[in-house]
């Protein structure tokens, strides 16, 4: 499962530079996470930095239905 950024994103620019895998980029309306690059910061940090730093808590686990 990967992380996703929801439409609650306010484009604050905090998550993109915090990602050690450059998995976060600006999409058409708000930031998005490239699922193939995201590793939940494993090997770099104990927890995903984007979730830790996000002021609106708009980053969640993506669950396939």
C-alpha cells in the first residue's frame, strides 16, 4: 500500500522537499505521490516525513478496493 495526498492539500510545499525519494511532485491541482518511488521513508526515517510534517493531515494510506 502506498501513501496518497487527498484534495485537502493546501499546496504548502512542505512535503516535497522532505521526501528522500523524490516521490512527491505537484499534480494538476495539488501534490501527488508517485507510488513506485514511495517507500514510506524506509531506510531514511522511522516514519514518513510527509505525514509527520503535513499541516492539514491530508496524506493517508491508499487502500485498493
